[in-house]
C-alpha cells in the first residue's frame, strides 16, 4: 500500500506482472503498538500469513523484508544477504524469493538495484513454474 506499494508495482510491471495477477498479504494483520516494525514475537503470534497462504496456495512468493523472512525461515535478520535468493519453503509449500522491502528504496535510492534484482529473480522463478 502507499508509496512502498507503488514502488513494488513499478518494479513488477516490466516483468509483465500486474496487480490482478497476484495476491498480496502482510506477515501480520496489524502493526505493533507505536507503528513499530513487526518483530519475532508479533510474527509468531499472528496466524494471518499462514491463513493467506492456505487460502491462495501460491506456487511462488515474493517475501519483502525481515518479518516475512523470519516467518519462512526462523531467521530474524539478514534480508540484505538473502536478497534475490530463492528457496523452497516447506512451511508454505512454495518457492520463496527474498527481497528488501520496497520502502527501503524510498528511504535510500541506492537500494533500488537490490529491489530490482530480487524482482527479476522472482519473475524468473515464475517463468520456470509456468
């Protein structure tokens, strides 16, 4: 949603991906108090993402930021090292491509190449699954 969402769609569009082709879900259904980033405790307590995965049964997931990476892997940090990598998630029964959050580009334009490389990797995974 908002500026970060527009940034994401701007990067997905050149790969032929549009809003009507994907489902979007947050890792947690509400922000923690004080609008803080969701931490491990919040991710563990919120069944929101697991329910969304069950509802849509995706073949591939673009995971944006550390909170969903923790959900899929149990590793709470390290999204920049994992950026643009894909691995099988038994928890989701899907391929997961990890990416920095699009908001990181809004804070620092130097992050754009990382977002682009992750989106490119995600598009590659989708094309192989098609």
